[in-house]
């Protein structure tokens, strides 16, 4: 998908994104909810206040609004990479400049930054404010949660009431493996189907337990449907042959799916070294590339606003950033804990409209809202946080609410609650696919809250309406 570098249709800048459930005829809404209530399909989610509230419907987005999100996300990803390329020329330089806190074992520090490589696979997180998408982070990573879940749930919802005319977005699972099949050509001298490796590996999880991660049968089948020869082998069995080819248990490999993300690999027995050697020899393609994770730093959003102020963007792109990326400034990026006087003045004057976030982190860790801080505590807390690690000061977004019906599967109690939500469309090679949704539950705060499943939010999905 090609996005113009200078022109974004003005209509797209103002076209609202909103839940369209109420536009469905009442009898079809009733039929949909009745069938969902009678379904025994379990929904992901922990108990909140002793109740495992299950949402009874997805969000409904019109096809036109969905394509609007696709255009915005694809263009912002490219602008973000352009901002990185203005400040660094190699992956290693960008890693150092961002003070990226996580180890990237396959990072090639001398590899030039290439926009086409860094924007292939992302799952931006955004809130909707008065119908306008507000991008909070871009989430480029090896492991983007919710892909299979959102795809499966959308398909199940679409089958629940076919007469409704609702349909699921393109599957992100299928789109990801189709992107793998469009790998850059390597000098392997093979005209037959490419071999795609989905490595098994051992890694520690959050409980520090070493677990074996293996590809599911559905994953291998999805790979094969794209025309690739799926190969499953343990990371510990990877080696590099005499010609520089990556070998998995003796079989030459053309492309490798990287999916371990934040897991800490254990007992790779030289497998990571083999991947690095083959990548740097140019004999294997990696999907996605490790350095794409660097774009996840919220400092990149601050750079977009810096470039707007410096007049480095076209008028259309500057309009796009100002309209869809909340004002963001990064502090502590150069290792200096001091906060510029103009930022201190803005932080003091607009405390209730600002939020502080780590430049790289998740699940709401070390996030604090200015509205929840006292005048006496606000600025000292900001300076202390900037001293520890890079952070962003960002305009607080007032999210739109959506009426969501819930069911307690134990008591069968049903309630409808107004909840804020996060939309996370998967963007693969410039095209949108499945959309992961997270929203709060009945009784949870609806303002100044981080919406994350680790903090009690529920995962959901989107269906499209024509």
C-alpha cells in the first residue's frame, strides 16, 4: 500500500471513528446479544472485584473509518521512521540515542536504518477523543500480543449472527505470513518455495520460570497456506553452513519468524549467534527485523512534534501529527535529569491536562496523571522520574466512552456500562488487519486510568459494518 508523502485527504483528517452498534436494527442487535449470551465460548479475562465480567459484543466500526485508521497508522509509522533517520543513520546509533532499556540480541549495530524494513509490522495503540484517533504509541516489536485472539474472536462474532451484515477485518495472522512470503530475495539460488522457520525456544517468563515455547499447529498451517514451506526446529539446533546459509537441523532456511519479544532466551546453545551470522551475511530474511522494536519508544512521538516545530514536515504531514499525536515532549533522553524551563512552566501551568509515561514500558508501570498529583508533588516527581530513565510528558487524552453490555457467567447477571477503550489495529506492510480492543469493566474508573489487561481490562475485538 502506497501512502502519499505530502498529501492526506482533508476528509480523512476529520472523519470520525466511533462505535456504530446503535446503527444496527434493534431486532438484529437483540438477536446478536441473545446468541452471545447463550454461547459457552469463554472470553479472556481475570476476575474483577470477584466477577469475571465478559463483554457481550465487539466494537462496530464502519469500513470507511477502518480504512481511515489504516491510512493514519501507515503514514505516522513512516513519519516516525523519517524522524529517526534524521537523528541516526544506523540501528546501533538509534539504540544508543533512545537509551533503549531492553537487550536486542539480534541487533546489527552497523545496519543502516531502512524505512521499508522498520514499518512492516506494528500494532499502534490509540484512544478515540471526540471521534478523532489519538496515537499514544506505535508498538513495533517482535511480539505483538492479541493477534490470534482478536482474529479468532472477530470470526466467531461474525458467525454468531450472519444476518447482521457485520464482518471481520482481514486476519492479521494471514497477513503476517503473507508478509513473510514477500521477503527480500537472498542469493540462495532456489526457485522453489521458500522455507520459513518458526523456531522453538526456551525462555524465562515473568515468574522467571524457564518454559519451552513451540509453534501451534494452526500457526504452521497458516504459514503453509501462504506457499511457504514451514519448518519447526529448536533455536538450539540452528547452525550456519559453509556458504553462510542458516541451517535448522540441517535444512537450509530462507526466512525466520521472530516472535519472542520481551522473553529472555535461555539455553540457545549458539542459535542466536547463528541467526546473527546468517542475517549479517545476507543469506536469510528476518521477520520482523529486531531494530523495528526501537520505534516503540514514545520518544519518537516527541521527535515528531519537534520536527513540526522545526518546520521539517510538509503542511499535510504537520497537520496529521498535530491532529492525531497528542503533544509529547521527551525528558532524560540525553542522560541529563534537568528539565528545560519552558517545559517546567508548561507542566506547572497545565498539570491537570498532562500525563507522565516511561519512554519504553508497558502495563501502566510508572505512569502518573497530573490530575492525581498535588501542585507541591507534581514537579518534583517529574524531575525525579526524568533522572531515573527517559520519559515523556504527554497531553492527557479524554477518551470517548462506549456503552458495553457485560455478563457475569457465574450469576448470569447482565449490566451495561459506559467504558473507555483502546484500539490497536495491526498494520502489516501498510495495510490494516485485525483490531485488538481493550476496555474497562463495570465499576472500574473511566477517567485517568491505564487500560491494560494486566490491570483488569478486558480484551475484545472489532467487526466491520459496510
